[in-house]
């Protein structure tokens, strides 16, 4: 064992036969790797009160600089578990720092079985970190990628089950009141209901809606994101949000409808558009918090011309009950959608009961395992699931966590 350790710690000599220039390049690469290793060591652990957080790996890095990191949490009594630490960009202006603080305070208020709980907010090394509940299971985004590689949509009962759980979480958030303000509604809108913010547990099949960082609240005194700065995954944004129109909780109904449509068909609402779309004529210089997959002006143009025929085309081939549900959820006019996400949830559960009356967490967990096995078999074609979900790639402490 000691010999092996010595071998691992001994720097590798440049390969024989390399030119002086190639050796310099190799030395620069090794120096860069050492620098990266030191940076990781610097954030290896930190404390929040009596709790110690040990860095394990990076889960996700987003285009706006946000990182999602996996940490192991240890308590003085020896209890341990995994948490997600969301590393945010530190705002330069005081009003943006205040807005960030209020977003975290809003997330602290949310306590629901289908919402990933926010535990702590910590500024460490000049960067703000949000410590959140970890769900040991894949992103819905990863499962959708697997379905696309298989050229098959997700099973309808699984898609309906996940959507119904997310709808339950949203219904709770939408109807939450401020007890400190006489029970006044907080008026929360998630605004980023997308596959990357939904996880499904591998062992228990639980569904968790995550990341209320883009959430809006009508609570008096709360600073709002500037109207022309759009946050979240804009591919799943409602027309009214993208176009800067008046917005309420039915915006989340539309976004959840987009997620469900993709789960049932393996296609996004606008996937079939082949023709060129002219730039938006709205005259708004809308900015995105992170770059969307399509140029923003093209997305705005598509939304401006969006109509019922787009849903009919996208939902073609689905059973009438599912198609009718999507037609309503994806209405351009919010007044013609489901009045509340609770109403949408009742329809989702009715459709689920018709297809698979006893479908629940156990079935969902089994489906997740099947999809991950499929993903593993397709790794020569693509990498459809985020790192750390294949059994052979798990660290021993994570596999036992």
C-alpha cells in the first residue's frame, strides 16, 4: 500500500522523445492541474455554526457562473449526510445584494415534501453560498436526455406522476401566506419550472422541485428583478414572462405544461420549427441572466407568433385526455389556462388514475433505475446523465450515503 502511495505522489517525468516545445507545453498543463487542485483544496470544507461541510464534487456549472457543488455535512454528534451547496456570483451593487438576500429568505419559508429545503446561507471567501437539501437521484433533464437517445418518450404514468408532484409543490408555494403580515398572500411565482430544477429520487421515487432563485413574490417591500432582465431557463418560460407582460401564478402552469409535453413526446414545443423566424418586433432590449439555447431575439419572435396550432402539432398522437390537458395548460392567454396549478394537478391525477391507478413512489423509483441502466448502455452514443449516477463511478462514501 505504501509503495502505491509513493508512486501516486511522485511527479511523472516528461515522456522521452518529446521536443523541448512539447515538454514546455506538458509542464504548463501539469502546472495548471496543480493550480486547479489547490483551488479545490481551498474550498474543500467550511463551517456554518457547528456544522462542517466537506467538498465532494461539482454537480453542475451554469452559464451565468452559478455552481452546484456536492458536500458532505457533518454534525458534532457524528451524524452525516449530503447537501447541495449553490455557489452564487457575488453582486457588485448593494441593491442586487439585497435582492439576493431576499431570494434566500423567501426560499427559507418553503417547507413542503416536494420542495428541496434550503438550510443555510453563508458568505465564504467573498462568495455567497446557499446550502440546500440533496436529492440522491437524477435531474429530470437527464432522464429526458436518456429518452431522447432511446428515441422514446418517458412512460406516460411516470411523466404524469412527476408533473403532479411538482404541481403540488407549486400549489403550496402559490398559496403561501405571510403570517407576520396578517396572513397576506406572498404571491410567489417560481418562474423557472424546468427539467433542470426537478429531481427524482433513485431509492424512494420522491420528486423535488429545486431552486427558487428566480422566484417572484408580490410581498410589499421586496426588491424585484429589473423587468428586462430574465432569469432562469428561458426555454421553459411563459409568453407573458418573456414579453414582460403582467404575470401571475398561471405562468408556472404554462412552464409545467412545457415540461410535461416534452416528457410525453421527447420534443419541446418549438422543436418542429424549421423556417427562419424574424427578429422580435417588440422593441424591447431584453437581457437574459444566462444565455438561452437559442438567441433571445429568436425566442421572443417565436413566442410572439405562438398559437394553438403549435400545441396541436406537438401533441399529435397523444391520447385525447392528455392532449386536452396540454391544450389548456399551454394556452397563450393565461385566462384560458387552468385557473390554478391545483386545478392542473387534479387533472394530472385523474389522467394518472386512468392509466395506472396504483402508480406511486415505488414505481417511479423503479423507472428511474431502468432509465439509468439504459443511459449506461448508451454511453458510447452520448452522456445523457449527469456525473455520479452510474454505480461504477460512485465514490464509496457516496454509494453508502
